[in-house]
C-alpha cells in the first residue's frame, strides 16, 4: 500500500467517487508510464490491478485522473 500525501487531496476531492468511499484512477508517472485501475481509498493507493504491490513511489507521480464511474 502506498499512502499519498496531502498534496493529492484537493485533486482527488475535486473528482467523483467511483463507489462509496473509493476512486478508481489512472496514475501517470513523470517518466511517461501509466497505470490504470489504481484503487484509492481514503487517500491511500491500495491496489494496482494485475500487480502484487504498488510499482511506483509517490515522488514519481505526475498526474492522477479518476476514471468516470
């Protein structure tokens, strides 16, 4: 699990929830990689689909876009 800092709170709060208390998003890294189906609950990145862990660090994130629900 990757705990996101307060830096991302306004960005996540401005986007709709996918379901009750969580968001499913695409995470775009600074180096150009993209991870879809990232589940974010209470500001924590809890799961990346098809990955056993979170394959990136917060410092690598360039943008988070919540997928339309």
